[in-house]
């Protein structure tokens, strides 16, 4: 009815004596042409939108790949800094043992050998078994316990089912090292080190407590050491939004509470 009205109006305006079939065909051709034109324009617009979307997606993928490469490069650099730092501290421990007690230095050298073997192997991996990481930390505590003897009260505990759980390597050692680096003073009665690591479901909880030896206190600064600053950056890269780190330093006692969702 609508098209009939249009045809009648078109016929009346152009040629009242003309055939309505002719004007009907003309109207049909006009509609067909207009529809085809708009369809072509719409198709071109859709193609342009699709091309722009593909370019945007490609740019985002390239940006993410670049960010991943940059993050991995930074991680590799941070991880490479762990080995010489750890080796230097461990060799100092062995040197002290050799000077003071040659009988136990052989056992300490074997401990250090195990530690360095793990360092070399784990530094090439992105993930390691939690069980192996815990054994590494226990070996380090054992080595320091041998070195210090009765100069400190040392307690270390590892709890939780470690079966099949994995973690990025060498994240916890800096906090354990820090206890022995800053917690040993001349007065052995004040030297207290407590290290507790618990694996509950998929979360690791680390707590370390050590007194701060008076000669270690620098009143000009309370900044964390290089090793801890290093591990902070690694935690941000490896476990963003999946870790919590709290450090309390009142110049008498240094307390670390760290949780990592692995």
C-alpha cells in the first residue's frame, strides 16, 4: 500500500498518462540502487573498522611481548646478582671456620658445595620445587649454625605439605641471609635468630626475627640492604598482587613477614 502510494505520486508528478508499471519498475530500480549503495558503504565501513581493530590488537600484542621481554631481561639481571652476593657471604663463613676450627670446616665446605650446585641449577630455571627450595634454605641455616656455634641462638622450622608445589627460585634466601648478616654481635646472649616458613595450601608464609647488633646500626639510614631491595623488585615482577611484604625495623629487632601465593 505504501509503495503503491509512492508510485501514484511519482506518476502524477512526472507523467499522469504514463504506465504505473513503468513507474513501479523505476521505483524498484531506485530502491535497489540506493540499497546497493548503502550496502557498499556499510561494507567498506565495516572493513575499515575491522582493519583498525586488527591493527589495535596487533599493537597490543607487540606491546605485551615487548613488556614481557623487558621484564624477563630485568629478572635475569636481578637473578644474576644473587649468585655473587650469596657466594661472597658464604665464602666469608667458610673462611671464618677454617681459621677457627679446621675439624668442622670440611663439613661446611660440603654444605657450601651443595648450596652452590643448587644456585647454578636453579638460576637457569623459572620455577623449582618448593621442596628443593626449602632444602636449600635449610642447608644455608645449617652452614651458618656450624659457623656460629654457640655465638647465637638459632631456630629454623619448615612446615606444610610441599608435594608438587613450585615457586620461582631464590626469593626467600635474601631474608634468611639478612638475619645472619645483621643479627650477630659481640654479645652472644643477645644474638637471636628465628626463621619460620609455613606452606599452607598454595601460600607460603615466611617470618624472620633477628636482633640488630649495635655495631650494625647505622643511625643515618634504615634502608633495606641490596639483597632485600633486589628481591622486592623480583616479587613485583613475578608475583604482582599475589604477595604481601611487611618489614619492621626498630633498630633493636628486625622482623620480616612475607606471604606469597604460588
